[in-house]
C-alpha cells in the first residue's frame, strides 16, 4: 500500500526513473515472447493487431519486431486482409521474407481467394501451417493441385468446408502423392472428396488425423494400422452421409498406444460401439462423443451401453 503522505508526483517519477526488468531482457528472449503472442489460440484473437500494438511499446520493441521475419510469416490470416489496402498486404508478406509461413482463415471468392492463390503460387514451399475453410460456392478448384508440389516444411494441413456445403461440392480432388512431397507433415485434415494415398512410409509420422464422414468404420480401422504414432484422432459424420452397421467380420483391432485424444463426432451407435471395441488407446486417452442419428431400435439405454464399452479395460 502507498503511504498517503508520500507525494504522488514523486512516486510516479520514482517509478518511471527506475529501470524496468524488461529493459534487461536479451533481444533474443524478447523476440521469443513476441513470437509466442503470434501463435494461434482462439479465433477472435487478431494476432496481427497484437503484433502492431507491441511494436508501439517503444523503439526497441519496434526494431525487434520489424527485424523478425518469423513473426510476420505467422500472421497471414486471410481474414486480416479482406478490407486492407493491397500495399499493406504486400508489406506484411514482404516482412516475412524467407521465413516459414502460417496461412489461415477463410477462402471467399469475392475477397480472399486472389490473395490465397497468390500465396500458394509464389510461396508454397515456405508454407509450414495451412489451416483454411473454403467458402467458395462452386466445386473444387484447380488451386488444390498445389498439394502435389513439394512442400518441404509443411507440418500442418487442415482444409475444411462449411458444414452445409457438402451437397454442393462436385467431383474429387486427387492428391494421391501428398505424403511423398510433404515428408514433415504431422497433422492432417481434408474433406471427404479429397483422394490421397495412405500406403506410403511418410504417413507413419502423422500425429493428428481427422477421418471425414465418407470413411466407414472398416476403412477407418484399416487406415489406422498405418498411423502407429497417432496422438489425436477425430472421426466425423455428416447428416447427408450414412453407412450401414459395420459387419464384425470386416473389423480389425488397432493398438494406438500413443493416443491421447479420441473424438467421435455425430456417428451413430453402431459406429461408436465398433470403434470403441476395436481401438486400444493409451491409458491417459481422453474420449469425446457427440450424439449422432438415432438407429437404436433394440437398445434400451445406448449411452449406458457405450459407457460400459469405453471403461471395460480401466
């Protein structure tokens, strides 16, 4: 507590004249702190604004931020540039000169599509993280052919459609050789109309994988045999895509002893039962289930039955 008799102006002057501990931080450590603030966290966080405000703290911070291409390479969220002047967009891209790129956000035909195509054409080999939602109203575009080109540092690939856009999509997107041209890929998520070859050595390095609704339980289980290092698994559904109950003769058991998270989103009871019975995760694995279409005519209490399956080995 401040002594009331202590002159307030003197107190303020005393604080301002005392060297801050931040002033003693090495530039390298301060740069790491600033880079940490540029990591993706929640969608409403405008990381570009955070970087710009940090650059206004003092001349030292500004100099460090302007001289850090790795920071600017992380700030290429397409939504940040929807209403920006072309000169500012190109300035941000230029400040990331030579650094790994994180490209995120929404692909919208009328606004961000030209920028996205330009980044893919000119800087694909520098992309480390690609996480986008494709809001185009037409079928798949030729722009995804870039996924067949060498991606030496690509670690995260996540392409999604808006939930209600599945019926409007036309035709497959063939990226069969993706895992051969992206040897460092660790996280993978694409829509169900993307066709790729999993029978390749590099696939075993994947840590995070999402199966779209088009994959039946037998297809999922056979594919999981190729993903022994998996730590996070997500299995999706869609109301316009259904599968018959999986026949037990087609099911294989899979040991995923590094698995820490299993999310089964919207699948019906038969799929959930088969997956939980056939997948053996690590003892620390978390489980998230969301309700799917009810096909439970002869099952009196499906939630209790699934719970019994999930804890059978605990």
